[in-house]
C-alpha cells in the first residue's frame, strides 16, 4: 500500500504542475492577404482570442517586389522602423514563433531586428545579423521561443538609409496560452507529489 500511495501522490503532483501552464490555443498567422496595396495597417489588425496588436512605423501593405511573399508590409522612408507589439490579456501568455522578411527588388538590405519581452531590453533575433535577401526569395525566422507574460514587441529597422530598400514583413505566427493559478489544495498536492517522488527514489 505504501508504494501505491507514493505513486498516487506523485501522479497528483505532476497533474498539478501541468495545470499551471494551462491549455494552448491554435496558433495565429498574420499574412495581410486581405489588405490592398498602399493600405496602412492599424492597431487591432491580427487580434486573436486574448492577444491584441499594436503597430508602429506606419506599416503599409504591398503585393509585388518582396521576393516570393504574396503580400507584405513595409515601413515607408529611409531607415524606417516598423514594429508589432503583441499584448496578452491578464492570465495569458503570448508566444512569438516565426516570421518572414524580404527586401524590395534586387537589394540586399542590412537590418536591425530585435525582440523585447515584457517591456525588457531589446535583443537581436537569432540569425538576423546578415543582410535581408532581395530578388525572388525571402528570409524565414522560425523556431523562435519568445514567451511574454504581458507583451512581446518585434521591431525591424532598415539600416542602409536608402528609401528604395524597404523590408517586407509577412507570415507572423504567434501563439497564446492560459496561465492557470493553482488553488491552495492543488499546491499541497504538488508538494506531496514532489516529496513522494523524492522518497520513492531514496535507497531502502
């Protein structure tokens, strides 16, 4: 019976731990397919569930010239910066997973691409140290693991200073998940479960 009790406590503790993370909802992709050329993207575009969007830098939709992206948004002007902030409702987390970038026509622009999580210091996105390709292709930034308890801000700056070297942003994928705060009883079960696991592994 003692072994059964310890196993039961361990299982209950594990269940309590898993409950903290909460359930994840299906990912959302922002791809601008419903936007007309020269249309400015406004705050709220790309909202989904418990995530709201804020756009800065006047990102503007355009169809052709950004590699093989069918519709992208760019920040107008030399050295333009555009950014997207994904804000989570209370009790939720937001996850930035991937996005695509392309340079206009045949240029290979230099870019500064950063992410700030929960209002903290901006850090460079992995793999963003090189020029963004132009021509018929695009850069994909995938497998990102940014998790924000309140917000995530993606910021893109064209650093060549040439107004003809716009960077096109497309296919932004983000997720969201609830953060469940366990009740005191669940916390007790978690503690007992961990204790049970420790005692079970001790040599007799």
